[in-house]
């Protein structure tokens, strides 16, 4: 029977955004970033890696059931080659079975639709790297694996850890210190929840890979953003350590806006947020204004990646209110609007309707509710996507 | 018969934006700005000032036919007091009739609807200041009058000149060098045209007065913007002097985007542009991409003030194409769509439809076509809005 490992890896959503590379082939960022790993029970990439001398020569890769060509010299091939090399060293040192010489079969699957607009490359590459490391019984630390995942897809390095994760930009030209590390484990602050608002957008967006390079080349404000980020990294780490949601929310929203500001300052300008996104911002700002006036501080934080979808962070006790608000202002198809009241809390009765546009059904297409989660998990054979080097159910 | 003067003054639209005050009572800006004065034949404020000893005591002001209270210590009152003081000095020096002691009657009227979203305070205050200066036969230069208009409404100082106008931020604490001046007269580059796209927006916007102060207080990127503006002022002045539209357009669009980027970087973020605005940007960028590939360089430049309306600058020879493009992509109610072709020029056949959202009728409510224009004009009695201190037709 083939040697195998099956891994699931989580999605992460940055609070301090990664935008801009100082080295495009090693994927070295122009600034450090920080993310929250989301719960794999809700969103995950699952990857099975197998190797066997009886497989036909050459590696094969399936993505969501479709075979993909592993381009020589491409990012996925680079990750595979580094890990295979580490296995080769291990075999030499310890006289192990030469798995590194066996053809590989890798199958990967995301449990969320591509249409959800969530970057699947982070969880996908993290699962790929961790599945090979497990298959090859590599002794390397998660930090060392994060160097490999980073070269597959920058933010993938953060998906190797659960909880609250920083990606340090590093200073070495070879990228050896551009590494991900855990700031705090999930259990330090397990009440952190996330509501992903999937926003309709007819327009073709700018890919993040090309967008961030255009910003590096043309935005004059980016240089200033880079001088601000270190202070933000330190403040938000502190907020997480102190479980200070008010401060966490303020920094998260500010950095999201700063990121989109440098996109707008790019030539030609890049817009990822649309009118629905803007209106979600207005809603969260209103929620926070009202809760602040009532002495609760900020209770929700929006953040937007390279698309119109909002991710709203809130602590568990407030998430019901946040979700009700989203459903109230952005009714989904087939969902009955709910009244804005929770345990006698009528906090939303004073919403300023003049600043809130009213959206028709479907402007927010669907919602995904999730929360802070753990890192990659090793799964059992029952969950393997492959059998004897072939896709199951195919 | 009452002494009187009737003045019309133009609207101006900035290419380098004024955003932020270093002194809110003197209205001293955090950066220099530069605008184009639009043609008064299209858009203007008309103001008649009269004074007569037989008028009942106290000054009166009508705005668009409605009486307004001149608040003591307010900005309008400040302008009137400065000009009256200058008249008083003149009377003392030259023994002139004591007009400064007579009650004033001032009527002002804009020929464009408030709904057009054009700032009427600039043309209105410029007309007020110039009408009093004319009524009082003041010897002060336009530059000196611009110091007074500035204190009424910052950008009003630029509406005292025709053509291409700079407002120098100045360095004096008393504002004595924060003055407007002509960079080039209208006749230097008379081919400059403007198309104002009035965009529907249901949402209440943030007023520019409160918005710019919030940016000064909360945006970290604003400080960086301020270091960039001097170079832009100098480059765009050079482009205007050389009649280099390609460079003019590039700087104008970049500065508009930089201004909206610092609005987005404000806490809470300020959005003036909406999805229709974004789509107008995409259209102009497409026009310029296509014209650039054909060797014409940029042929149009968008700029957005504190609202969703676009002003598109283009030289006369391209304005037909620009207008047709706007009508093609943003059909107005009651307007038949026109084919995208001009004198055999099929340049727009290659529009990338994937980046252009399609808008329904009315997303752009109406269009105002205009062009570079001259400064305030002295009008005759026929155009006077007042008769014997009373509104005509009232």
C-alpha cells in the first residue's frame, strides 16, 4: 500500500494586511502582517499526499477533483522540491526508505466554493506543505515549514498555525527570517468569531499578485504605510495578548482602510470594495458608535481583502447582534428579516437611517459564520482523498 | 438711486485638491491647490450689491431668492466687514461719499441647481467679495481680494481669477500670503473642456468642512500626501505652461485618487465616490489605455471632489468622443444611445467590457458640458438682481 498522509489546513484572514513584495520570486513582503486563523470545522482545504514506487513516473496533482499540471520551476513545484530535498537528506542521515525517489500523487479539495471569494491558495498551499512534511516524517519545525509555504503563496505561511499568527517580514535577502509564528494560541482568546459577508460583484477584480506589484511601483503613499505598520503590529499583538477587543477592532479597521487607500493611490487606481462593502463599513461603524455611547466600546471590526467581501470580527457574545444587523440591512434571498433586539438589548433602535443605504435582496449573497481556529490537522485514512494513487470517487 | 454693482463669478474645479486646514478660523490650508476656472457662460453665481442711506438700518442678504441671516462674526459677515473697512479708509484718505456707513442689500443667485452637487460657495463668495469691491471702488488687487474671499470659503479665492489658478498655502500665521494667483490665463490653453457627470447618490455625504478636519485629526497618510503636493503643484504648472495634456491628465487623476485615499484613511473612513464614480474612472482609464496604445497619449482626466460627481477634463478635439462614451456607458433618461465612432475613429471598439459594469438609465442623472473660463465680470444694470434695495420679481 502507498505511503500516505491526509491533512486539513485552515483559512486565515489578515488584520494587518500583506500588500507588496520586496522580492517576487522568494515572496518576501514589504511589511509584516498578522492574521486570525479561522475554524477548520467551517472552512478548510484537505490534502492527501501519497507516494509509491509502483506509481507511474512523474508527480500528479488534483485540485478540487481536476488534474492540474505541476509546472516545472513554478511555485508548487518549488515547494515540493524543497520538501523532497529535506526527505533526501533524512534518508541519507538515517538510512530510511527512499520515499523521496517515489512518484507523488497529491489531491487537494476546498470545502468552500471558489465563488465565496476567499483566497484558497493560503489554506491549499499550507495543506500541501504539511501533508508532504507528514508523509516524509520531516523533523522541521512549523516555522521552517512556513518558509516553504511562503514561497508557494505568501499568506499560506500563516495558515500553518492556529489562533493569532504573525508573518515577520524579516531582513535577510534569502528570506530565511521571513517566517510565520504564533502570537497567541486559539485558546488564549477563543471567543473571537468571524462573519464572512459574501458580496455580489459583477466586475472583474484586479488579482492580488498583479495589484500589489502595481501598488509597489506607482503608489507614493505605500512608502508611508510601510513606516506605520511596525507600530500597528506591536499594538495589535498587545491588544490580542490583553484580549482588548476595542483596541483590536480599531487597529484592524484602520489597517484595512489604509490598505485600500494605497490601492486607490495606485495608478490606475485599484478598487476592491464596492457600494455594498462601503455600506457594511457604515453599518459596523454605526454599531460601534452606538455601543461606544452605551459604554461597551467597539463590538465589531470589519476587514476587506482583495475583493468586496467583508469579514466582520466580533466576540461570541456580540455575534448574534452583528448577524442580525447584517440580515436586517442586507436581506438574503429566502431569509426572513429579523427584529433588531437581543435579550432586551434595543441598542440598534437608534441607527442613523440617513447614512445607511437600503439594499435589495442578494446584494450580500450569503453569509459564512466562523471563529478563531486551530492549525493544520493530521486526518485518518477514512478522510483520505486518494486510494492507491488515484482519486477516490473518480 | 442706490449705488450698486452686479457681478458674476465662475465655478472652479481643483486638479490639485485642497483638503485640510492648518487654521480653521482664517481658513489656511495644509497644502497649496490648483484649479481650472470653468466657463461662466455655463455656470456662474450672480451677485448684486446695493447701498443707500435711505435703506432701513442693517444689512440684508438674499440667496437664490431667499433671505439669509448674516450671522455676526460668521464668515460672510467677516468678508463684508473687511471690505467695508477698506472703503472707510478710502473715504478718509480721499474724502469720498461715506458708502461704508450705508446699509447694504446683497442678492446672489446660482444658475445651476444645488442638486448638481457643485460647490456653490466658491463662486458665491467670490461674487460677493467682487461685487462689494466694485460697489466700493476699492483699489485692492485681485490677489488682495482673494485673501478676503478665502476667509469666506477657502476655495472661493480661486474663483476670482479666470483660466488656471493656484492657491498658495503660504507660511505666515496671519494668512497674509495664503493667496490665489493666475498660473496661466484662459487664452493660453483655451481648448480645455470639462464634462461634469452628475451622479445619483442616495446617501448623505460628509460635509467637506467636517470631513477635512477629521482627516487632519485621524489620517496617518495625510502627512505623506502633504510632502508630495509641492512637487505635483510644480509639475502640473509646468504641464499647463507646456500645454501637455498627457502629463496634466496623469497628475490630475493621481491627485484626485490621492485625495480620496486620505479620505478612506480617515477614521471612520470617508467615501465620496460610489460605484458609478468608480465605473466612470474605469471608463476614462480605458479611454486613455486605448488612446495611449494608438499613440495619442492620455485624452481625458477625471477628478472627484467631496461627492460622487465626476468632472472629466479633455481637449476640445476629444470632448465629442468623451461625451459619446459617457452616454454609451451611462445612458441618461430620455437620451438615445449613440454609436461610438467619430470621424472614422473606431478607437472605442476595443473597450474591455469585463471591467465595465453596465448601469441602468439614471445612474448618471445629467451632464453639464463646459470649458475653461474667465474671472469675475462686472455686469450692467439690466442684469441687476435688486431694484432700490429690494429683490426684483419678488
